[in-house]
C-alpha cells in the first residue's frame, strides 16, 4: 500500500473537475485548509471523509488509497 500517491490523486481529480480547493471543501463539508493539508500530504482524510471524497469524484475509495 502506498498512501504517498493519495495527495497527487486528489489534486489531479480536483483539477480534472475544474474545482478549486474551496469547491471540493464545500462538497464534502470540510474546511478548505483540510483539503490543502491532504493535497500536501500533511494529513490524511478520516474514513468518513475518504468515503465522501471518493463519492464526490464518483470513484471507489480504494482508488484513492491504493496504487
């Protein structure tokens, strides 16, 4: 399992949707700074946040977690 790639995936998926960090934060009900920490690899989403994040992108959560 390589969690290092999760930040890169979040950034790429967000940009593909043309969403700002604030747009994504609003969709999953977290603070915009939380999105920034995830994208910089400084923090990881909780299981509930991971589920919300994956749902916002229309993907299974394991796509974000595993390579």
